[in-house]
C-alpha cells in the first residue's frame, strides 16, 4: 500500500524505510520545482504596470543563483556518493 509523504510531495512512498539518497534527489526536485514557481510568479508580477521591472529581474537572478549553488553543492556530494556506491 502506498501513501503520500511530505508537504506537497506527489511521490508514492512504500511504508518501508526510504533511501537517504532518494530523499536528497526528491528534495532537489522539490526545490527546483518550487523555484520555478517563484520565478514564474515574479515574472507575472513584473508585468504589472507599477512593477519595477529591474527590481523583479534582480530578484529572479538572485533566486536563480541560490538554485545553482544548492544544485551544485548537492550534486557534487551525490556524484561522490554514487561513485563510491558504484565501486561496491
């Protein structure tokens, strides 16, 4: 029997223990999905007549920088872990 775990998670979960690696991949997916939503919202708000388009664009750039930093940090760690696991 599968259930849904986590806030807003659409991933089915078996009731048995989950892999820590799976949680990291899922977390990265959810992070990127959330950032996509925030960026889309900011771009929509940037279309308002009174919006400071430069400010909105700066916010988008800063958010994308955070995304890149987090993705790089986690995927570097994951790559090391995957290579270690591959050797076993």
